[in-house]
């Protein structure tokens, strides 16, 4: 293999694993996607399937029971699953998002307690940062954590939390010291779902990713031991930002998967659909749409892979690149799915065909884990 090939090709072991995941997706995920969306049901069967094939080990190091295959392979896997079902791709995405605070800042006992059980799929986490009045602005956070002897007492309500009612534990961000401001006055805590005072509040009825429950976890005098504090009691903001610098790559790969899945479907449809006596993929108007769709997916993949490698190497500008990858790919997902619906015409507008679901699923990628407006701010600040 030439030097150029080595720089621009996935390692063979990654390609082999990608093919295995594609087979699982084709045989098991794709046939379930429409039903998951229509019934707005969490895919417990696919969670068990992923656990049986060690896919939940992808975010974790070998010493914690994971595959040790790194950030790039995880996001390759997310893309493959999202091509068929964005809701199911969230199974892998949240397995990383909810455990990154522990991987990056957790103590050795915390890591030993939680990470191996997440790597096997026995446990699933949730990441509880946003609130009804604090989405893009953590300074508006109202959830409080007060020290009481050897425990912390947590009160508040979070919002837009993925895996609500499914998660075995929640990483909860709460104000520990209101006097010093959000950058230094927030802590991060592990809250197990069976703790007294925790309850599942309102579940949202959503435009897309309907197979993943989202809503309001409520904390009413929830007591957790001091050892459930992640890092220092003033490090919560830093923990959240470090987590999102890495986890937003999952949104980028989900968005890319949606876009590539829509492109592939539109190409196959155009090849078979006949008008005026010939297949519509022979018309230049359709050819140009498909060419632009494929080009945008390819460009997004190059940016995503570069960002993944920067995260794996811990490079100083990884936050900038993860923001660019998320921004670009989520915008591509919206553009491409709109065009896919147009290629299918009236059939693209009905639920018998998957592109209308892909269009609905794509929109959230521009919003969660930092809106695209926030990503532009993150990128712009690196240019000063």
C-alpha cells in the first residue's frame, strides 16, 4: 500500500468490522426502522443484538471491557447504523455521551464500577445537562446540589434528556456554588435511576428520532454519596465542555449516515422509476441532484474522519474540528434529505418510503449537543 493509500484509507480491521456491522444493519436494523418510528418504541431487541455483538464496547478501552478500537471506528459504526435508522444509532451515541465524563474525569473506582457494565451493554447511561431554561446557556441552570455530610442532595428538573426512563444511571450537572458563576460553580454527579426522589417526568412527542425516549428527569431531594461526584465539585462545566468536544462527533456521524442513507435510496429509486419511457436517473435534472448529494456526503466524511483522528490524538484544535464536522454534516443531512424527497416526488412525501423519515430525523442533528449557531461561535472563537 502506498503512503497516500495509508493516509486516506481505513485500516483493514476497521473495514472488516464495518462490513460486519453493515450485515447486522441490513438484516436486522433496516427491517425494523419504519416500525420503530411509527410506534415510537425503544428498540430493546436491537439493544440486545448490539450487546451480543459487542457493539457497546466500541466507545471503551480494553481495560474497561471495550474493543479498544477508538473514536474513528465508533463513528464509522454510528454512520452505518444511521443509514438505516437514526433512532437506533443513538444506542451507540449515548453509550459514549453518557460515559465520557467518567472516562475523562472519573476516579479509578468510578470507572471500574460503571464502564465495564456499559461496555457489555448491561447498563446504559444518560447525560443530563440541559434544562427547561438552560439549553445553550448553562448559566441559566437551576438544578442544585447541596453537600450534607457524606452525601450530596440534588433538586431540579432537566429537559431534552435522551434515554429517559431507559438509563440505569444519569450523569447530572448541578450548581454547587451559585456565588462563583457557571464556569466554576457546577458539579457533575452520577445518579442511579433507582435512587429515592428520582422520577421520570414528561416524555416529548417528537418530529424525528421517535424510537429514542426524550424528556424530563426530575430530582426531588435525591441523595447520592460523595463518591458519586465526578472530579471536583467546581469542575462540572469543564467536564461538560470536554465531553461535548468529543461526543458531537457522534451527531456528525449520525447526520452523515442519514444523508448517505437518503442518497443511496434516492439513487436506487431513480434507477428504477420510469417516466417518459425511461428511468429518471437518465434525466440531467435528477443526475445533478444525485451528484451534489453524493459529493456533500463524501466531503462530510473526510471532515468527520479528520476530526475523529484529532480527538484520538488529543490535538489542541480537536474542539474546532469536532464543531466543524457536526456543523457541516448536520447541514448536509438537511440539504440531502430535502433533495431525496424531491427525487422521489410524491412518493417521497409518504411514510411508505423511508426518505420522509430521514428528513424528519435529520433536523435534530442541527439542534442537539450544541445548536449549529453555537458551533459557529465555537469555530469563530478559534479564528481570533
